[in-house]
C-alpha cells in the first residue's frame, strides 16, 4: 500500500500532494475492499478528500471511511457513498 502523509494543500495546483493522497486511497480500497470500488469517485475539496458513489456491500460506506481516514487522517475525509444496510439483529 502507498501512503501519502496528510500534509497537503489542494490549492497548490500542479505538484500538490492531493493527487498522490487520492491515488493512495484509491489503491488501498481497490486492494483491501471485499467489494467492487469502481463505482466510487474521488476528488479534493480544500484540505479534504471527497469520496462519492455506490457500493453493493452492506455497510460499505463505513469500510470506505475507515480506510480513507487511516490514510488521510480524521476530519479530512467526506464520504457520500450509498450502500445497502444490514438488517438489525434481534
């Protein structure tokens, strides 16, 4: 897995670390996710990484958030991922 430290400024234009950070998150998810991640889009917004899209795995959004926050750091990830929810256990 490739890791880029969370010190980045997306306003830095070309050569900023945002693209490397996004690539790190994409590759980590592709390698570690137990579901297809091709339906996800990634972009930088200020000092945050925004991840949007759909996954077919129940609670897949939480998995995406966990992996992304491990790489980018807490409070630097916005996840807008739709997925089915697990049925509550009785």
